[in-house]
C-alpha cells in the first residue's frame, strides 16, 4: 500500500512539474532581461538600428510565399501568454486587414525570439512587454507603440494567514524571480511606497528560478513569493493552503493615484504605420474586439487557448483569464500611464527601459 502511495505521489509531482514547465513557455521569465546586444550581433552583424523594410513586406508575398503584386502581407506576432490569449480569436479566424492586405498570425514562444524577429524585420506588428518596447525604441529600432493590451499579472502568494498588510511583511523573506526583473522592480517600488526597506525590514531572495519557486510553493516549502499568472493559478490549484496576499496591480494603483501597470503592449513597424495606417487601425480594432470577446467568453476562449497550444489546458486558462488583466487601451488614452510606468522602472532599473524615457516619436 505504501509503495502505491509513493508511486502516486511521484506521479503527481511529475505531472505538476510538466504543467509548470509548460507554463514557463506560456509566460516566460517575466523578467525580460533580454541581452539586446547579443541578439543584434546575430541578426545585424553587430549593429543595432532600424533594420526593418519601410513597407509591410518587401516583396508583397502572400502566406504561401507566392508573389502577388496586388496584395500586401502583414506578419503579426503575439507572445505566448496573456497577449496571445487576448488575440486568440484572431489566431483562430485569421481575418485579413482589408481586401488588399492579408495577415499572417504567429504565436512567438518568448520575448527573446520576438526581439530577434523584430530586429530582422520579419514581424510587422508584435506584442511585447512595454518596457522591452521602450528599450527597443531607445536602441534605434523603428517601431511605434500603438496600444496597451494587458495590465498587472503579478501577485504575492502566501501561506501565513496573518499576512494581511504590508506591515505584516516585516521580518519575513519574499522569494523573487530575479533581481532587476519586473516583479522585483514592482515589489521594491511598492515596499518603498509602504515604508518598508529591503534588508532592514524584508529579505528579498533571488536564488530560486520561476518554475522551481512555483514547485516549492506547491509543496509548502516556501511561505511567500511574487509570481505572475498562470503560475499563480497553478499554485493555488495545487496547494489550497496558499492564498493571494497582495494583487500587485491593485497595490500599484493605490500608490499611483489610480494609475495601473501597463505591462503589455502592441508595436507596429513605422513604415507600415506611415504607409498603411488604415490596415493598422483595422488590426487594432480587431484585437480590441478579440480581447472583449475573451473577457466575456472565458470558457470558449479557454478552449481556443488549448486548441492553439498557447501553453496551458482549458481549465487552467479559464481560471487564469480574470487575473491576467487583459484589456485594450488605445495609446491616445494610455500615453500618460505608460510614461509613469516607464519612469518607475527607469528609477529602479534603468537598463530595462534602455536608460531613458522614449520621446514622442515612440507613440503611434
């Protein structure tokens, strides 16, 4: 009997590990500490700068690769994660952007690959972490930020039910994915705003990677951690003693006079924005409609998430969607909150936005 229990426990742990590794591809890293110089050396022979063609594609090819002088083909990439969930209806239906503009929709596994494709000019429209978009622009890459597509997905998980306020964190240790990561910057910012000092009041531990940290929270071997979705859903599902102590998006709003965390965005190649603005606006409208549909139809959207291999099963996706904060905001309405968000990151980790706040030409 004991052997059977041991085998079941081992199988359970293996299944959890597989789920978490799949989730790691779904929302890779959350740190976005991308080595731009290394990527650019591979893609551009060592020079970082505007490499993309001025039109959507240089040869006006359609999706099967054949030349078609009458049509333009736009390549659209979304990152595995909330941005792909928000765009899932478009990935499923693959709508054109006009009678003359076809669209190819691709799901990109992580920010590093997306940046590589942006540097090589393979992608015309892309979803990115907002700070990565700023860093790209500051490196001279010719793309414009067109909209915010997702807000805070970070949460502090705890097992100690006495943790109800920031003051309750004094004397405790919080596990953070990596120093300089988005969770790290957000946590240190909120600690400062709530009168807490790293080291003196709270210990921040950066030694455990995201997947392993999730496993340790599930096993009850760690008490406090800041994690993104979908890891939050997975941990809560597998360890019922764990709960959400702090919703970082809500805590951010409290100290920022209601301003949210615009963590995800969509960027557009400048040549496409200049030469075919109507097609870009059509895409943005379609993306907004897809996001609205996902939020209103979580069950149906979750089935499409599993079908299109976003990186999680339908059950997990349906549980995670409400906490993914997928929301479309046109840049005309989001510019101020983007600038506030980037300024906060600049103050705590300048290299993660390229060392400065982008100028006005950054915006579509």
